[in-house]
């Protein structure tokens, strides 16, 4: 998943080919490691994060809730498939009760974004550790 950040990190890794930095474990210097190796580990993590966000949107969030009403649908003669298609959703939600009661989609996007923030936090931690003794 190539993004602006992905390309920048890959270019940074290429520019620093052969550059050795300390590798850390348990907040202690452990062994010499190539900077591109570290940078590319974050590329992997961020690509995974982007894929998770795409999956979350495509597999969980892109279904139309219209027509579920307060609980069990509407008695009005609506075409949920036409409405869903016109609004750009994948399809209408399959079960009306699930539409009005489910909260999993909130947890999924929060979890996905939380994991991405943890990965970015690790990158920031690396920058703090490198100049320390």
C-alpha cells in the first residue's frame, strides 16, 4: 500500500544504506543494526495498518443501514438495494436488529487506529533512544 509516508520511509532507507545505529531491547543497547532495517520494519507495520483500515472500511463499515428504522425495518415500500447502491455502499445491512444494536464497527476502527498509533509511538521512541547512552 504505497502512500506518501511509505515512499518517504523507503527513500530514507535507501539514502541511509549501510548506516549503522544501535539496536535496542528492553531500553538497553543490544547490538549494531542497519538503519534501513529499522526504517523498513516501520514500513511493514504501517502497510499492515493501512490494510487493516481498508479491510475495516470495506468489510465492516461500507454497508447501508437505511431502512432498519427503530428496530425491525419499515413497512414502507422502499428499495434498500437501490438506496444502498445510489449512496455508494457495498450493500444494505442484512439484519435490521443488528443494524440498530451492533457496536462492533466502532471497536474495530478504534482498535485499528490504536494499533497504528502504537506503531508511530514506537518510531518516536526510537528517535528518543538513539541519542541517549
